[in-house]
C-alpha cells in the first residue's frame, strides 16, 4: 500500500514515543540515564528490505517476536554484534570481551533488552491505534542477518507488501545503533493506519 508523507510523519511520532518508553525501561535496567532517538522512519516495499538492511552476510543480533491481535505480524529488533556486546557489558558491569555466539547468559540478557525495545514500539502502536497487539515470547539469533531474516520470512502467514522500518540510536553508553522493523500480516498496516484516522 502507498504511505503518504502525513502518515509517515505520524509513524515517526509513534516511533519517538516508543523510543521514549524503551529509554525509560533501559535506564531502570542499566541503572543509568539512557536516551534513545529515532532519526529515520521508512515504510518500504517488502522487496526493498534487504538493500536497506545492507550486508546480509554480516553478523547481527536479532530479537524476534510474533505479534498477535487484530493487526498481527512479526516484529524484529536487530543490531550489530559489536553494539550488542557493549550493551551486555553495561548490563554486567564489565569491560571483558564476551562471545555472544556461545554465551547463553549474554544471550538471555540480550533477549530481555530486545523484548523491552520491541514491546516499547508495539505499546506505542497500540496506544495510538487502540488496537491491542500482544507480543509472543521473544526469540534470539546471533547469526548472519540474511539467514535470520530468511527464517522469519518463511514462517507461516502472508505478509503485507509494506514493511515499517524505525532506525534507533541509544546514548548514555557508547553510541549504539539498531533497527526495529514491523512486518505486518496482509492488511494489518491498513487496519492500524485506519484506526488512527490516517
């Protein structure tokens, strides 16, 4: 579906509110002030997902939840392994290097962080639309981003032809960047925008 500039501006505001929720929750978790900004929001055709993400053979930490409710879909937050390691070190209060590919404790911590980030954006979408969105228990993958996305795309359900991208930047610990993407099921994005009066 075609997204107007007015709709995109509204989605950017929702992204900003979601990032505010996430920053508050992460500040409590890390016991330090965390700020989170949303520099970019895109609504792009499904086939343009890969070019925007970039190098599909680069390792990323991917947090995935299945979104259930009246406007179901798939929600994903992913960030580079280097950024994820900084987050885990801040959580554990250490500067020691960690192997995120094998360290189950580090992966569990990242799953919790990812759950906070994904849920914060979903809560903002729900608040604006009035449509309840229930996230599943999060799953984590530390792998090439292309492989992780292929596994998500191949799950059951027919996806919409438009994907919502929200770029994020965290400050308060060394600069962390990540991306939130919402892959709505067929018709879900239209329902959400319609419920918002957009």
